[in-house]
């Protein structure tokens, strides 16, 4: 017969999970290291962007075919980055699909040599002008540091995987100065769970990483956006329609990413370094035409969110070229992510749609609000992590007035993308990676 529990027993607190305190300490240490490495990576990319701008000005001023300078520079950067990947194959691509595969137990945690390869390769590829994002390398480098902390502490394979997953979110948080978004990325996109054992190290790692990165980058949002008035509720159906259309656009973008990878893989007899150089030359040509057509996309996104006036034909050109240049750059097989270029396309597309709305409904100035919503909705459509997308954009812009339209548009975008059976981009990339490597520890795009 079971004895009744005394009142004091009823009030006894539950025992802590075994090892959770140790995991928390390791997450703080690995998070701080991620903040330093990720902050240094962003700082170097900013300096590389300044050098690229100076180079373009110099090339435009010299006699003769100055356009060959950015073409050669981007081609060389892409080729060198691809050469680094040839030495360390797991440094290829975004790295987010690699993190997800490790979390699922399909791959071993990445070795430490991936970190310098990702840093140098990402700096060369993104710094030279390829349309790639800084967040992919940052996420992967954070994952490497998390896994290494677990290995050095003698933790089990399960704990090593947990730490690499947790600190991957810290890498994203540093890349976009978005601590809550970095944590949500782990819960919504990678693990799809909120288990205490993953929540604690993720939160501690993210806080440690972002706090440390402030020593290098300062404490400010990624984009400088003036106060935005919340759109009226009567416009909410317009944002839903916008979200549905954005979902279809995101599905098409995912198709282009896969088709670009297929096209490059089809030329199997051509060395990957040569293919990367050719893609770099093509992207470099767009860079010579207009610096806003290439690169990660932050400058053009800032102009849009800052309220700069763009003619609609110019906006259409930016969207069309960047819509193709992003997947093409990713197919070069260098380190680099998809998020930042996605956000730029979303902002441009949002501004185009806003011009249509303003023509049909005079008196409604929705340019900047629609651009902000477009960033979140396009992210949601391609990655299929709507809450992460909304929170990332809120933290990057420090604007909350568009929260309700963002949620509505992001939900509609996910619905539309699902209805046309578009798979989340990182699910597709993870499956391709495992198929090409046979889950042997090397990864593809």
C-alpha cells in the first residue's frame, strides 16, 4: 500500500536535470567565444565592403575597361573560397543544414578545422561581392565552437550535439544582433522543440555571445529605421494578400536555388574552383553595373528601410537580378548563407507591392511598413520558420508597429508555400547534402 506524502514532501522542488549546470557553464564559455569570432567576422566583412566600394570607385575612374576590375576581383574571391572548401569540404554552403543534420544524428559534430575555413572562405566569398549572407558562416562557426566545448569537457556525444545546436543559435544572434531571433531559430527551425535541456544552454549561449559581440560591434540594430506608424486594420487584408503572393515568390526562389545547384553539378567534368570563378565573374559584372545588385544586400535594404525614393523600374531590376544572383552565388560552392539576401529581396518586393497599393488606395503611405513586412514574409516562405523571421526583423529594425501585419503576412506566406508543396529550403539542402556525402561526414551545398 502506498504511503501518503507529507505536505513537506509535496513542496519539495524537483531535482535538477543531471549535468544541466555543467552544460550551462559550457554554453556561456562557447557563447562568449562565438561572440568574439562572430563579431570579428562581421567587422572584417564591413572592412571588406569598404574596400570593395573604394575599388569600384577607382575602377570607374581609370581609363579603359574598368569594369574588368570587379569581374576579376569577385572571380578571384570565389575561386579562393572554393579552394578552401576543397581542403575542408564541410565548410561549403550555409552550414545551417549541416547543423540540422548533426542535431538529427545524421552527421558527426563538425571538427574544429571547419571554423577557420568558414571564416576565411566566407570573408573571401562575401567580401568579394557574391550574393551571400554572413549568417550561414556565423551559425556554423558557433556550432563548431559549441561542439568543441563539449568535446574538451569530455561530454557525451549527445551533449556535444546539443551544445553545437545551442551555440549555432548564438551565431545567428551575433550575425543579426538578434538574441531572441537566434534562440527562436534553434527552437523553431533546428530542434522544433522547447525541451528544458535545449532551452537553458541556448538562452545562456545567446546572451553570452551577443553581450561579447557588443565589445566589437557596439549595441545598435542592424538597420536605422525612423519611426513607423502602424498600418490601419482596414489594410490587414492587403497584407494577407501580399503574404500569399510572397509565399508563391518564396516557393519559386527555393526552386531556383535547387536548379542552380543542379546546373552546376551537371558540369561534373569542370573543376569546382573553375565553376566558382565563372559564377564570381558573372556576379562581378553585375557589381560593375551597380554596387547594389551584388553583395549580401544590407546597403540596398538600408536604403529601402530608410525611405529612399526608388523608381519602380529600378526596383524591378534590383529584385529580378538579385532574385537570380542569390541562388547562382550559392551554387558556387563557397561558404555563405541565404538569409541576408532573402531579406533584401523581401524588402525590395515589399516596396514594389507598396507602390501598387498606394496607386490603388491613395492616401496610404505603406512603403516602409510593407518593406519590413516583406522581409519577414519572404523569410517565412522560404525557410518556413515564421516566428523566427518576424522576431529577427523586429530586432534588426527595432520597429514593432508592423508586428500584426507581419504575423498575418508571414502566416499567409507559409500557407501559400505549403499549398504549392514547396519544401522548406534547409530540409531540401540537408537531404541533398546527405545524399551527396552518403552521411560520411562531408557535406555538399
